[in-house]
């Protein structure tokens, strides 16, 4: 008997459940891949065991001789963290081959899978969470790590998605999922680990999680059962479902506190460590405001819950998005700023910078609930579709919440600065719309996708006008809701009517050609730095005044504005610690706080 999708849809708001009812009666929803996860996390959070069942229906339109699965956590790092202990098919005979350090599996059934045919695969997995020393999760240390990685010209892609640190366990990309399929073939390997790894297909999830008694669990989807299971020792058990989702994540900690508020019928939660109640409350406010703004601008959010979780991310990652849940790096919270962070070295200024980054990261991650959460896209071949649009959305959030001046400031220091830093490092301008692997250097990826690419939407809005632009954006969401949009679908919608040539010209200029220096201005060291520090100089009066040498030192120290060094969110600029200390001393001599 095949699975019933109806109980898996309780995480959807009533409007979407009603809209999907016809697809449920036709059997279409039961043809969506279903991942049934039963996970046991060790009390020390270092290891886990999991039984997974993958329910697959062949909707490719062709007969398949094999099914491919990916375990994306094994695609990064020095060694694989998850082992396939056992694999078999349920009610069918098959062979399973493991490839590429357990990062991919091919399941070959005795009989090919016909069009509309079904296959159920059962896996037994054992996993190890990498250990991240809590001292690594601070802003200052992460900035230095980013600098070393950028100097080497590569980012390894291991951002702490499957890791434990200081009593917090993060599980992302930890299960086997149906591989993407391109040109009639399964994609078994990625040319680059930069950017988002994972399939963009809509799926259903159910998870049963057992962990140490006293743990708090933040999880994708909706919790349907939570209880203590008696035993030696007793265990905490959570069951959650996430229907019509693109991915699934779990955060477990005994030191997770939660605050929540309602935005309409959506429950927004901020999960944070006990040391960070002030930032936890601030994040809740930012997330709730972003949800209100984006719903008004883009259309309804699909789920009943939105969780924003403090997590020990590393490798320059500022945050990571999952369906209905986003993580925000520990380094942006007060306890992650530490005595050696920006707040300690630059009191007042450093704290203001951190808080500005924190809010922008939250706005960016919440925007991902639309791009590419609700509206899917191929994040490997066309990463600009979701990342550039999330950057644009974050600036739009600033404008709607604080006004045009604040939006212009954040557009310069959190978006355009990525492009300017790329150019200051001697990397050339180039096309924005290209595969992740084609960027080569992470600064080029950050500068073009997170920097220049966001401004194509500003220019398109200017050409067609606000009313037509947002009408098209809402239509784009409605048409591709829970689907996958072609890379230029929004451009094509905007190109209808008398301004077609102008719209196509703007898209070509910003996405395919190299006019960044002309359109965004030449990289200016003083402007880059003053955008970050001027607001925090307090009683210094007329701007930077006699801080001429400070400008260059802060540029070396801060490495530019802060978006784009993560797989899916604003990240942290590279930092020269000596230059940062010199800059801090000069600020204090100038009379700063």
C-alpha cells in the first residue's frame, strides 16, 4: 500500500491545503517523493543512527533502469560523515551501489521502473557530526578563517550544517534524497561545492527524532507529537511533518530558548541561547517584520510556522535556509562577538555593525522562503535566480521598514560592497547568470551573484514602474508556487507590453554583460569603510574628520561589506586582525566610544 500524503500537509496554511485538495484526490500529491526518517541522536550529540525510507514515483516520463540518491553532507569536507550501513528495496528486488565516498547511491531494481511506477527504498545510515570548538563560532575568528580561505581562492562548502558545538547539534543535508535529473541523466556529482548543495524538488517529510532528555528541538515543518520516552536513560522524542517542502533540518540543544509571536495565522519563532535574549528578541522582531513585508509584496507564505534558529555555522556562512526554518550564525549574536570580536575591539561601532549584519541576514533568509523555497529554481546552474532576488528583497525590507535612506545605505554596504571588494581584489567583472562552477573564485561568486546581480531588479523596477513590477512579481509567485521557475521567467513577465525592449536590454546588461564599474561606480575605499563606521561614531561630529589613515586600515580590517560568503546567505568579510586592532586604537584616539 502506498503512502497517504494528507497527514503530511498539516504544516500548510488552510488556503494552500484547500488549493492542493484536487491534486490530492487525483493521486498527484502521492507521486511526490516522501522521506520517512527515524533518527536517534546520541546524548553527546557526536553521532546518530537513522532508518530512512524513500518513497519514489517515476514522474520523469521515461522508463528508468535505476534510481539515484544523493547524501549531500558527504559531498563536502575531508571525509564522509555518513555511512550507508544497509540498503534494500521494500517489496522488490534490487541492487544498491555506493559512489563517491557515500555521497551518491544508485538503486538498480530487478525490473525497470515504468512511467508512473513506484519504488520504495529502505536505508540504514550511521552518521558522525563534526565537532566545532565554540571558540571558532565567534565573529572575529570566522572573519580570519574567511580570509584564509579567500587567500587560497576556495571555500570548501563545509559550513557546519552537520555538526555539534557547545551543546548544539545541527543536522542539515543528513539524509539521502532523490538526485536531480538533467538531460535524461541523474546528477551524481557537483563540479563545485560553493553555494547551495541539495535538490530543489518539492517533497514530503516525516521525522521521528530521539535525543537526550531535556533537549529542545527546532525542526522543519510542524511538530505533531512531543513526549518523554521512558527507558534507561529516558529520551526526548519529537515527531514532525513537513509537506510540500524542499528540504528538512533539525537543531537540537539543551540551551535553546524560544520566543514567538503571530503574524496573521503564522507562528514566528526565534530560537536562541540563554546568553542572547536581547538578540533573540530582536531576531523575532526582524523575522516578523520581514514576513509581513514579503507577504504584502510577494504573496502568502505557505506554512503555519516560521522558525529562525541561532546555530554554530562556520566557513563564512551567515545563515542557511530550509523550508519553514532558517539558521542564523552564532557570530552575529552578542555571545558570538566575544572579547575578540568587533564589539570588543570597536565598542559601539562594532556592536552596531554586528546588529546591522544580523538584521540583514534575517531579512535575507526569510526572503529565501519565497526564493527558492516557494518558487523553486536551479541553484547550481542559475544561482542568481534565488540569491540575487533574496538580496534585492532584503533591501526592499529595509525600505519598507525604515525608509529610502536606510535602504540605500544597506544596498551600498551589504550588497554593492560585495562587487566593489571583488574588483579591489583584482577580479574582473563578468556575467551574473552562469553556473556556480563557472565563477571559479568565491569572491567572484559573492561579487556578482550577491552584489551586482541584485541590482537588476532595482533597474527593472525603475523601467516598468512600481505597480507593474510588483504585480508581475506576485504573478510570478502564483504561477510557480511549489514548482520550479525557468531562470528568466520573471524577466519575461516584465517584458510584456511596450517596454519589452527596455526590459530585455536591462536584463542583458546586468546578467550577461560586464558594466558593473560603470553602473555601480568604481570601488572607493573611503566610501566602503565610512558606510560601515560613520553611523557608530556617535559624538565625533562631522563624520570621520581627521580619520584619514583610519579609512584604509578599516578597509583592510573589514574586507568590505558582508554578503555572499555563505552557501545561501550574507556572510562575514575577511579580517586582518592586526589592521583591526590598529583601526580600533585610532578610533579611540579620535574620541570614539
